[in-house]
C-alpha cells in the first residue's frame, strides 16, 4: 500500500491555498523563482480543477490512499480549507482519502471542532499550522497542549507543519523544544510535515528520543535543487526506521515524480 500523506485536491478551499496560488504563477525568471518552483511540472488535475483527474493521477502513480489536511489559520496569505469541504471529498470518494481536521489553536471552539470531526465525520487526526496562524505561534505554545490531550483521549494523531517556510523565522522550525511535550503525551503520534527542514539533523535526534514522532519531509526530499536530498533521506531512514511518511505535497510536486524520485534505497522501505 502506498499512502500519499499530504495531497491537495483541486477542490474549493484547496484552490485558494497560498502554495496552490504560487504553483499557478511560477515566474519564468529563475532569479525571481522560489527554490520550490524549480523543475515544477504541470499538474493536469490542478490546471483543469478536476478531482476526478487527480484520482486518475493517483492510480497511475500507484497511490492507494491520500491524506487530506484541512487548514484553519485565519491568515489570508496562506489560506484556509474548511473541514466541511474535506468531509465532502470523503463522501464523494469513499475509501480513497483519509482526513485531518484543520484546527487553529487560537480558535475558541477548537476542541469542539475536533470532537465533531472525529466523532461525527470519522476524521483520523488533526492538522495544525501554528507558524502560519494569525498571530503566529510556536509548536510548543500552551494552547496546543489541550489539543494533544484531547487527541490522546480520542486515539487520533496530530500533524504539525514545521519548516523554513512554516513561520516568521527559522526559530519556528526548531524541533528541539518539542521533546518535553512529546514525552508528556506519549500516546499521541505526532507527524511533522516538511520534516523541520532545514533542521533535519535536529528532527532526526528528536525522533530518536521520542518514538511518537514521525517525519514527513514533503518536497524537501524530492526537489533536486535543494541540498543533498539523497544523503538527507538516507540519514532519516537509517536512523529513524518506520518513523517516516511519504507525502508528495501536490501540487508542489506531482505524485508520479515524487514517488519515482524517492531514492532507491532498501533502508527507506518504511516509507511505503
């Protein structure tokens, strides 16, 4: 079974996410291009805003399931995806997608929304983007602990995006301060999309100390122009076997290239 841990369908709120808007307007001048824009290939499903075409792309890439991350940040720059829209895709394509509830720790009804999504709609986890929230917060903010506590009670996992692009500055992607929180809630599996890049070494160290931490490095593994993806992927897979997830981060990378682009290393087989 191949699970794409982070996939963005061309559907409603997903089309207004900052990363999708950036994908639609990649400048021709490489001097004006973000590093994640190099070698970006066309994604037919996104160009035609067709979820059915995305399903065909997933099948062609051998992807069995896709994980949908809702988003609630209250920040217009990054965009939000309502959990109701995510649930619409679960109903439209039964068995194909797994859903995470987009939650803002700043929202007064955050805990109620989690219970609703998990108990009523069958969502399997919670997606947090603390560095993109308005106002931005660190992943160790006290407002996040009640969310982890509830998820521990409900038996669902938590996704927390952390990387160079995941906050106002690089301090927001430092995983070192996560250790006490991860140990306080040992029964909650926590996934870090973007893998705390560029602080990969520290992320591997935290995963060694905390078996409930999983890394999902997204496009930071698959883009050739970023530094030494093969060495990084081998390091993560060797030192934290079974603790790595494979997201395409579509449409930042298309699903077939991101699958075929993963280093052919048997030590990385836990990715699938």
